[in-house]
């Protein structure tokens, strides 16, 4: 009786066993493989599975190894690590902090802005959070920022790397859902920018109603002086160049707006360099520094994302170009060394191996899970939820939000997404929309206490004991773990609001289809030209009436005369 119960409910028991293994703290890759192999053997023993089940594993492994899409992961990881070690984050935070410093909450705005830029160039959460925690947090504490606001905005801005391309989780999401990485990137771009704007809006509301939480930088701290007006004129001139470049490239290349943007960025950068080298004094020191620091990352964004969006390169090729571009930027700054390159390669190999082992374990698990009709069990659980598509999306996002308390985004992407994707597809939900929604939701796995990795990264670099500030000589109190956790809560709520906005306004994501063909295949009519007559363009030939097949053939008919010699085929036929 017990054996029959287990045999007929293997799918839910298998899923529960996986959850138990994960809660006990066993590595994800090995837990997946162990549960898959164990229940595969049980299934064969119970007669529920074919004895040749595990013969499919070599083909599954080869499918992973030959997947070109996954090559983008080491490329983008290497690019992010090189940029993080080249000091780009320090330069950006220092310059943008000076740019926004005169306004209340300026340092918080700078953290959000730099977080979005780092997300679009590095795609690595840990690098962004640690860099901003080391550089911006002491400055924010020095000038009286609220500790909860400072820690929350740094952790949240670092997690933008999860949703703004070239995010690693979006690559895995596209692979698991069977969709194009380029489409996933294009669909996620606008929601990522909107989320960054929501973070900045929260800071604005706080500074309006409680200005003491985020004061402006004092005048003595503005080392680059003023001069934002010349920067504004340069931005306007660059916008005009962008527009003219787009018009000039229209019809010449696909995606002329991206080409025009690159021309504008290059023109602004060359102008600032000429102003500094030739001492033209056409730009203020602040504007000159801002342009020189901001333009290289923007050019790298074009190199990576622009070429992918206009179809010039695949995501894998874009990642390779980004890695080369990162090496060139680090070399141009004089910060490229053999030691730094070795460290970046070692970290890239570790992360890539980590992802590959989880993917192999997930393939072993899914082989058995699908063999016991686990996908049908999940489908029956979710397909009849009230509310149709919206009801399904709400329930699934709530489930992912809860699971994110215990699982990180890699585990969610490899375990949960392959089970939910087929159900969403059967309900008629666009899988790019669905993937981006889950990507936004999975950001919370980095943020909500007590297991958020972004909070751990920030805790590792935030001061634990009182220290004396080198600039003001004042004693700065440490940031407590409770302040870091409470500071993250408002930003988790903002991330959930963003999920709701993406559900209510799907066009925010579905714009990726704007360049796709809108031809309805059912309206296509194929007309064949007539045959026969002169040059094959006359009337159709007359083949006569078909033979009468209603009666059996007459066997009494005389055989055909075969005494005639066969035709001479050694010469071409004579046409009169």
C-alpha cells in the first residue's frame, strides 16, 4: 500500500525531498543530482520509469556543453570583474557625487545613478554593492546621512545589476524559457531604468519631508567646484548630434539611433579631452571631469547592448566585445596588470563552474521529474487558478517572493522557472514578459532579511566599530546589522511595486516586438504560375480522364508488343 502511494505520487514527494535537502544546507547542484538519480532508481524499481532512462543523460550533458548562449556568462563576468578592478566605480562615484552634491540627497542620487551605470557595464551585484559600500558609505556617514537610508540605497542600487542588461540572470532565464537573450535584454531595459527612477523618487520624497535624513554636501566638500551650466550645454549639443546622426544613418544601418548615440558620445568625449589638453577653458572643471569619466562606460554600453539590440551581434559576441573593451579601458587608465587579469580569470572560472554544475544537476533532476509526469502535476496545480493570466502571474510572483527568502536567483532560475514556463506558455503568456517579471521579483532574493546577499556584502564592508574620520576628525558611529536590514525594507517594497507595474503595463516589456514582423500567416496566398503552352506560360496541359479504377483489370487482354526495337538514346531528341 505504501509502495503504491509513493509510486503514484512521486512528483510531489520528489519536489518535497529536494526542498528538504536544500533546507538541510546541502549544495544545490549535488542536491538536484542526488534527488534526480535516487528517484530515478526508485521509479525504475516501481516500474514507473523505463530502464533506459539514464541512457539519456549523456545527450543532456552534451546539450549543456554545446549551448552557445551560456558562453555569454563567462564573457560578461570577466568584463565586470576587470571594470571593477580598474577603478571605474571609484571614478564614477567621486565625480557623480560632486555633480549631485549641491542638492539634498545628492549622494543618494549619485549612488542610484552609478548603480545603474555599473549594472549596464558589469552585471555583477557583489562588485557593485562592495564598491559603493567602500566608497560612498563613509562619505554619506561623514556628512550626516541617515544610516538606514544610506545602507538601503547602496544595497538596492547594487541589485539593479539583476535586471538591467547585461544581467547574468536574464541569460539563464532566456535559456531556461527557450527564448532569445537579445529579446530578453531588450524587454528588461525599460523596467530596469524605471526601477532606478523609482529608487530616486523615494529619495526625493524623503528629502522633501525629512530633509535632515540626506543633507547636501557642504561647500568645502565640493572639490570640483561648480559649473553645471557648461555641462548642460554640452549635453544639449550631444543630443543635437545624436538626432542629426540618427537622421544621417537612417537607411544606412539597422538601429540608426544607436549609431547616432555612439557618435554623440564620441564627440562629447573628444571635445572634453581637447578642452583639457589644449586648455581651451570652454568647460568648467566639473563638466570636463564628468564627461571624461562618464563617456567611456557609455561607449562600452553601446558596444555591448547597442550591437545586440540592432542585431549586429549575438549576446555571446556582445559579451566577447565587452570583455575586450573592458581590457582596453583598464589599459587606457594604466591599471591593467597580469596579476589583476589572473584574479579576474580565476573568479570567472569559479562562477562559470558554479553555474555549470547547477545546470548539470538541474538536468538530472528534470529528467526524472518529467519522467514521472511532474510537469503535468505542476500544470494541474496552476492551470486552473482563478483570474486567468493575471491570477496565475500574481500567485506565481507571490510564490517566487517567498521562495527568494531561502533560495538565491541561480537556484530559482534552474529549479522553479523550468516548471513554471510551460504553464505560462499554455496560458498564452508571452515568455519574455514572464521572464522579465520573474527577474524583477528575483531581485528581492538579494534584499530581504535575513538571507539577502546584498545585505551580507554591505555588512562585510560597513564599519562595525566607531572610527575617527580622516577629513572631519569626528568620531563616526558604526552601522548596525539592524539598520542595514531596516534600510532594505522600503526598497523591497519598491521592487514589489515594480512587479505590479510590469503586470499592469506589459507594453513596458513587450516593446521588444515593435521591430518584429506583423504579417498574419493565415493571410498569405501562394499562386502558382500556369504551365504548358509556349515557354511554359500557356494553358494547363490536358491529361485526359483518369482511368476507371472501380473495376478490376481485364487479365484476358493481349500483352503489349515488345518486338519493336527500343528508341536510340545516344542522340538528343529532334525537335521540329
